[in-house]
């Protein structure tokens, strides 16, 4: 596997690269489109949003991995209670989201109500730069994180608002657990679940 596609642990020094990669990756994501509605400022706003989540939340309490053109944030079972935004982070996110902050808060609360209660890992987000899609970056990150969850004997949960991603995740062993709509006319979310497997997903 080429070194540029081999997953590496992400550190805070990778924040600029990761935030820009994810901003491009999520530029057409239905949920992000509902929060960042201005075409002219969307990429910059998304970069600030992902940089905030990465530096203030996931790099501290999650498992963050990257390739040259993709990134994934995972939350192990034992870190679920810690990997949530504190008051200062919420204030920063509110400033980034502006008039959409209230809608964002409602979406977060709704998703939390549907989240599994049993111990599990979460795939908080994963994305690859559109120019690098099809090159194996996302698959490499998925396999890496799933292998670690499998080694821990833990199931994995994720939420997707992009219908075309559902069969991709199903290929890696996920199954749709629940389908629900976000408030305020928001998009549909597919909650997906994967039981631990003896071997990493192929």
C-alpha cells in the first residue's frame, strides 16, 4: 500500500490539512449543506468547523487517522462520555454556524436521542478529498479503524446523511439500524451498526 494511502495517526499539527480535506469532502453532504447554506463561504466555514471539532474534541479524546487526502475520527467505547464539545467549544461552533446554530443544536440533540446506549465505537466522520476519491484513501481508513474496533471486541455505529454512502458502508459490514429525519426540514440520517468481526473488513 503506498505510503500516501497508509493510515497514520493524526496530530494537532495536521489540523490545517485535515480541515481543508474534510471541507472539500463534505461540500455536497446534505447535512452540511443544511447548516452552511452560503455557496461563497461554505468551504471556509466548513474548514473552521472541522478544525474546531478536531483540535478541541476528537484529537483529545478520539482516535484520529489520516492519509494524504482523507481523514477519519473515531471514538472508542471508553471515550464516548469525554468526546463531546465543552461549553467553550460550543461557543466557538455557535460563532461559526451563525443563524444556523439553533438548527445545529436541535440536530445534535435529535441524533443523540437515537444513538445506541450499549457500549460501542463511533465513526464520528470520515471523508476524502473529491479529487482523490476512488484511490483507496477512505477504504484504508475504514479498514484501519474497524480492525481496531474488532480487536477491542466492540461494535461500531455511524450516521450518514448521504444515501449513496449507505451501500458503501454495507460493504464493510454495516447494516441500517434506524432511519430518522432531522428537525426543521433537515435531511434524513441513516444510523448504521456493525457487529465486531473476527477478521478486518475486506
